[in-house]
């Protein structure tokens, strides 16, 4: 298999470039040195040819010392081609593996606490699973795994993630239908060019136990196999006072990936990912109808569920990626994926009127049986060339996505009368209610995209992109039995790079969403959701490129926003709303010993036009679950050769929850009075002792044991408390 000179870092070797053995034939080194003296030696070489001796080839092999990536990621594919995030004319946040390991992060949800401007939605209305707001807009349609759509409703883990990338702003030109907040892309671990093994075990309070394995084995010069395994169980400080039952997490996963032709002209990557969850779900505490704050009558630790409730899921994702490198600057990359997501759950929502009960009768039953399969194909061609003295970086792509989803309530096997102490519900995984109405969606999506980044003057670049999406789908909702959408999406950016350490840009992008593909109330008589984002930003690299700073001013506007809650009465949330924001972020090393990852987000969000038929008093009010500010900080300092200490903070302003319907609106005596999740600050700490072959780490989450509420059901029914003080001791072994 032939190789080509590397023109860019390869995905499999991004974090291991310094680990690759450096092989240099001694004869080649001698020829390089003799090349400059060739004229002077030519005559001598001719006269002495008869006496020349043929020496055996000597190969010199050396292995560079391993270096960790730290908190600054220097490459990304979030823009469809491998590039430096510093050069992209759009705000990007990247969570590295080193950052997540220092924090002992297990779930994607916990990892995203490091993203400014992001808040969490509590599960309700059939929208259970990872559900976040970014810049005040939903992201459940903007979840990706290695650049391919991963919008299924499940709880994601990080054991097989190399990093998490957040591309902020509308991104439909790159990724297709989506929202105004941005794209959350999970980057999987892939095989490395060296043998490398790591085992980690953790124990902690609230019965926390986790074990992971990261095993990489080379199978030849250009082939390798990587296996990642995970098992985690975790209890809770919250419990049902009637029987002592408590919510919990029970998850395990396995991922295997194989690469053939790594770094060569033709590279094939095969992978399979499996995740199994058997959780006991927690829907939090209700709001007090008088104070509009979380109810204190039963205490913040009161849990309305029982050990019989469940949240079971099985996720299988198989992917094949083929890369052909024609020449330096020209690459064709194609991925095919088959994914199957099965999930079934029964949760008990809290009641403001009745205390938790041993049989669970006092909680509101929320059930769902969910089956979703996708087949996806993506193919992208990148090509660099110079025309009329101007450098062009071209991108062209094609995408196809087939979706088949089924969603239905479970059958009550217990008492079916009105819930009371003598009549308790009971459900079992996968047993659907034959009388319930199913939600079904079958869709085929096709897309073509093209983009060019032109260096039209020294230090100046212009990015222009366009995409066409076609969606043909059948949807069981009465208002949208068939969807036939054809939409264009655009992206433009003007960049000024006066030096390699500075980037100033002005960008614009838009997005659309037909909504029914996400099982939303669609309001089929209305046009698709449309969004556009204008962003003015700056990026700087300081301390010899070891610290990245960025700032962004943006305006995000969204029209015809639909409701994501199938159990709500309103289809359209607002006719038009907007978020004006400022973001500041720092990532990397300040000194050789001191690392930092921090972000500040200020958001001014407002409903500009109310939904058709909604209360006109919503105009001018703040949208749901959109705080005025968020702040996150994580910093570590190596104070001795082998010791490292860390300190972190997560701050969020107060967030609103309310029903968008006119009949149940949040107006009391004519005054806007929504339910409010209070502002909070949570502190974390870490102490680690690190050796080349092992690490012992102590993490303390919620250092001051503060009661705070980190997720809100945006319709306003309840809010979920965050974990109490949790102490975790981990041991990591490398060999």
C-alpha cells in the first residue's frame, strides 16, 4: 500500500503524533548531507568508483517522549475538514480528554457543564435523555457523533470520547436541519500507532463505582485495534421517604475500532459502539404554586419514584469510514453508519399535592417505548489549490439519511383507576399499551453542499457555503401526515488574520428545522423553523500558542419555534424570538505548571412576536430556561513534580419555566410570574499524584454540599436538584 507525504495531521494520530516511531535510514541521511557537496565530489566519486564498498543499511529508530494534550485542542473536523479551530470564523468550544479525565467525568451531560451558555432541560413530555439548551435554543436535533447525526433520545457516556466539540451558531450549511444554538459533536477514540494500555478504577460516596479500560494494540506498520470498556453504577442522596428507594445509574458500554492503512493513501476505519443503561430515573421536585420556587414541603431530597421504575436503553452504532488521499491538500472521505436505539422507561413525576408513596401512586407516571433506526451515508471531498494568485480551500459533500422511528406509551399492568393509596400503577419494560396512539416517523433526507474559503488578499479570507436539503417523510401526527421539504442553507465568513496568533472575523449562518422529524408538535400549517446568527469574534493565541482566548458578540434570531413537548397544548412557542449575547473563553496553559479552561456567557433573550393564538403579554418576556449569565472555570496547578491540584466552579443565573399556552400561562393578576429555578454556584476540587505508569486522583464534586437545581422542565412543572457533595477516589494504570 503506497503512502503519501502527510499534508495535515491525521485523525488517528492527532493525539499521538509525538508517539509515532521516527525511522530514518542512515543511507538517506548521508545522501542528504552529501547532496550539497555533490559538485565538488563528483570527480572524486567517478575516479574512486571501482574502490567503493557497499555497506549494509542501518536503520535508526527513536521514540519521542509522550506529551499530553492538555486543555487546548489544536485540530478539529467540526468544519468537515481537519483544521485548526483557531482558523474557523465561528465560535468553538472543545472539551479535551485531559480535561474530562481531570474532572472524572462519566456522562456527556456532566462534561457539558464546561460549556458556557448551556443549560439543562429536565425530562418530560417524551423528551427524556440528553436535552440541553445552547444560547437559549434547543439542541436535541443538533447532537452528532463523529460528524454524523445522533439525535436519538438516550443518555450518552464519555468513555469512548476523545473530545467534545461545540460549534456555536446556526450550522445547517455544514450539518443540515438544526437550531440556532449550535452543534454538539462527540469525537470517538480511534486506534493509535503505538501499543498503549490504560485501566482505571474509581470508588466514591453514594455507592459510586466505575471501571474503564482503554486498550490499543498495533497489528502491523499501518494497522491497529482499539478497545474501550466501561461499567459504572451510582446512587443518589435523594430517596423516597416512604420506603428508602432512591434513583440511580447503572451503565456499561463497549467500543471497538480497527484501522487499516493508517496515515497512508487509502485508510479504512471500522468501529462498533454499544451502550447499555439500566437507570432508575429521577424527575426531581415540584414547584410551589405560591412562591414560584422549588417546593420545600417535603424537602429537596424527596424522591417520588420507586425501585420498580426504570429507564432502560440499548444503543448499537456501527460505522465504516474510508479516506482516500489523492495528494497533499486533496482528500475524499466517506462514512457509512447503521444505528439502532432501543429505549423504554417509566418515571414518576413529583406531586405538589401528595407526598412520595411507597407504591408510587402519588407520582405522575411518564412512560415510553422507543425504537429508532438510522442508515446514514456521508461523503466529503476537500481540495486546496491556487487560482490567479488566490488560495482556495474547497469543500463539496453529499449526505443521505434514512430514519425509522416508533414511539408509544407503555401498558399499565397495575391498578388502572384513579391513583390513590389503594390504586398504584405498574409498568414493565417494552410492554406497550394497545390502546395508546403511536407516534411513527419514516423519513429520507438528501443533501448536497459546497463551500470555498478564499484567501483573496494576504491575511484576508472569505468563506462562502451553500447547502440544499430535501426531506421526504411520513409522520403520524394529524397536522403533518406527510412532510416534503426542500430548503437552502447558507454560511458566510470574513476573516482577518494579521498574524498566526490573531484572528478577527464577521460571520453569518442560518438553519431550518421541519420539526416533525424530532417528534415535536409541528403545526403543519406553519412554515419550518428558521434561524439566523450574526457573529463578530476574535481569537488570540498567547504564551507561544499555549493559551487560546476568544471573544464573540452575536445575535441569534429564530422564527416559528415549535414546542418540543408532546404533552403540551401549544404547537408554536413563539412567532419570533432573539438572543443577543457576549461570550468569553480561555483554554490552555498559562505556564508550564498552570492550566485553565473557563468561559463566561451573557445572554439577553426576548420574545419579539408571540405565537398565533397565544397571550400577547408574552411579548418582551424572557424565553424559558435561558439565564442572563453562565460562568464556568476549571484550573489545575502542578505544585510539585508529581502533584497536581484543581479547582472548578459552575455558575448559572435563574431560569424560567412556564407553559406557553394561553390557558395555562404564567400570568398572575396580569403580571408575568413564571416558575423560577434559582441561580447557583457549584464548586469542585481535585488532587492528583501522577507518575508515568500510574495516577491516583481524588475528586470532590459540589465541594460545599450546596443544594442547587441544575435542570428545569421548561413547561414549569418541576426542577431536578444536582448531586450533593460527592467524593471519588480513582486509580489509573498505564502500561
